[in-house]
C-alpha cells in the first residue's frame, strides 16, 4: 500500500500509510483501540475503499486481483447472521471456495484439506457440532481452520487473539509457527501479542492514522515483561516511537 | 386422498403446491441467513403492481408480475447494499408504492376492481391452469437450479460478506441473484398462497427446521420437506373442510413450527452435554 488513506463517515482513520509486506514475513499491526489497525488490513485487501493512495495484492489492484486463493482472511469474529445452524465442518470446508469451480463436486483434495485444517486446530472430533454452540476461542479456531483449509500463501488475521482463552492462544501460536516454517506470509492485527511474540519478525505500530513504528517488535520492558502481566492500558502510549519511520504522505 | 386425485383441477393444484413447497424454503434458507426475512414480503407487495399492469395492458399477469417483481427485487437489493440506516425506511416506501400502484392500476384496467386482485393477494390454487403449472414448473426448476449451481458461493456470502469478498466471489452479482431468485419464487407462490402470505413459505419452514438441525445443508433439506408437507397437507385439508387453501397452508406451517419448537427443546436437552474440550 502506498499513501493509503481511509475515511469512515468522513472521519479520517488512516492518513497516509506506506506499507509493503514481503513474502515470508510475519507482520504484526499494533496500536491502541481505534488507531485504525483493522481498517488498515481491510483496506489492504480492498474490503474498505481507499479515499486516497492505492493498494496492490501481489501486484494487482483488488478489483483486478484474480488469485484470491493465495490469501486466507480471518475476520475478527464469526458472524452468526440470521441464525441458520451450520456445522463446524461446513464452515471450515467453505474455506476451499476460492479453489473450487461451480458445478464441480467436492474433490478428495478439498476433503483432505478440510480434515487437516480441523485436525490442526483440534476440532476434528467436534466437526459435526453447530458453530453456534462454541465459545469465543473455539469459534476463533474454526475461523483459522477455514483459512487453513484454503491453503493460501498469505494469512491476514484480524485480532486472532482478542477474547481468546490461553489454551487457544497457545494453539494459535503453534499453528502459526508451523505456517512460518512452511514459508507462509502472515499479517495480523493484535492488541497484545502474548505467546505470538517470538514469531513476529516485524511490528507496525499505528497511531492517529499514521505508522509510528515499523521494524523489529518493540520489547516490553520492566513490569510489562514479567510473565502474567496483564496488558490493559492503551499501547501506543508506551511504544518506543521511532520518528525515522514517519512517512506522512498527505 | 384417492378421490381427490380424480379432479383435474386438484391434480394441477397438487403439482403446483408441491413445486412451491420445494422451491420457496430452498431460497428461503439463504434469505433467512442473510437477515432478509422480509424481502419476500417486499417483493410480494411490488408484484401486485405487476399483476395489475398485466390486466391493464392485456398481457398475462404472471409475466408482468415476474418483470415488475424482478425489478423491485433489484431495487430492494441496491437499497440494501447502499444505505445503512435509511434502508428499512426506503424498503417500506417501496412496499407502500407496490400496493398503491397495484390498486391504482387495476382501477384503470377495463372491468378491473379490487376484487380482481383478491385472488392474487390471497391465492387461488384451485383455478391454476395447465399453462400455469408449466410456468410454475419452469420457474421452480430455475430457482432450484440456481441454488444447486451457486449454492456453495451463496453459503459463503450469507455467512460473511467480507469473507466472500476476500475469497474473490462476485458479491454484487450473487446478492442480486438472491434477490432475483426470491422474486421468481414470489411469483410462483403467488397463485398458491397469495402475495400477502408468500413470505411465510420462504421463512416458516426454515424457522421450523432450524429448531431441529445442526448443519446448513440439513436445515435446507429439512425445510424443503416441511415446505412440501405444509403446502400439500394444507391443500388436501382445504379440499375436505372447505377453507381457503392459502390460509390453511400457512397455518399448517406455523403449527409445524410450534411443534418443532417443543421437540427441539426436548432433543437438545437429551443430547449429551456439549462441554468445552
């Protein structure tokens, strides 16, 4: 993305962002609530229209991008919609959609990828249960399994750790480290990194619609580094902002 | 049941009822999941203008109803996609316009009156002609074909529109497809239960089956079964106890919902407790 600007309801949320994610990177977008983290990754994918600047997916603007199977998007939460029940397996299997053709029945490869994804997040035994009966952390695992089933090159995750129990967080970290070993690219939004921290190769910190830090993940210092420390205060305040990376383009 | 099949009009009515019972809940499952349960009602209101237009211009009301309700459905979908807060008000405006337009146009038609519209508002399945059965059959095949062809994509869309977009699905086209398919369903069901009750066949069987099922596919299959039971069951009982078929079909469907509500509660309680691992 270069010079990316987004306004929601005429209020500028992103005010000139330059960001390039290279293959194999594990990028965490950090920042306080309302700093535009989620908006940034949605704009990167073309889900939220830009009011200025441009964004490219593998070199193509979103409207002309055709290789959507290369991207696995994990939304912030599972949307329940009108409440028609649906099983865990149905949701995970739908992650294959970008690789499937109309009228072509589900292939053995589809089925295997779905099984593998369910296995990875530890949901294989519950595949026939309705997703509505799951806790927040379990639903998050189902969403990640859906992206895994599509076997993409790049994972884009919106707050995969928010409201997730410790066990699911550890499972997410383990899954991510496998993906990183496979050379996949990961871009994730997080309020707090938790067990993901050692995996992150680059951190992008947003503040007031600008990038205020871009580089190695800022390490928590002092009391924040103690295990079990509860991170409840806004982040942007204590992150070492590095003015060199400021790139106001507007 | 045998004596009822001796009448030609009853045979035609039963075929029409069966087709409607099958097609309406199939598209209805997607509509309910997309939180558009009232879409059918909106299209039904607009279709009334189409029916009146048919009488006014001397063309078959079914054809004009198809044309106008498809246009109306597209308009509703555009309003839904565009607006956020003013959406339901805009929809309401369209509903009123549909009814008022229908009543106005029918009064201009030679020999037309509100009584002419009654059979469309409340259905008149016993007067279905052979030609009507063919039209209903074709439209029902079109609806079921669309669900079979685009089902997987529609599932992703109805689950989460953003994920659908991030999977490269043609979101705008699929949304319009749902609206147009709903419009076709409304026209098919118009002769069976009437425009005012059309939506019931798209929504009630789905609401009934989701009390009992755990998956999307099974919900759709079961709702199609419930749909057929309601339309055929309602039609049969109307033959014996002389009540309007449209009304009794919907009452049968609603009775099924109440039963399923109780049964679903019982089934869930007797299931092994879903504990978190």
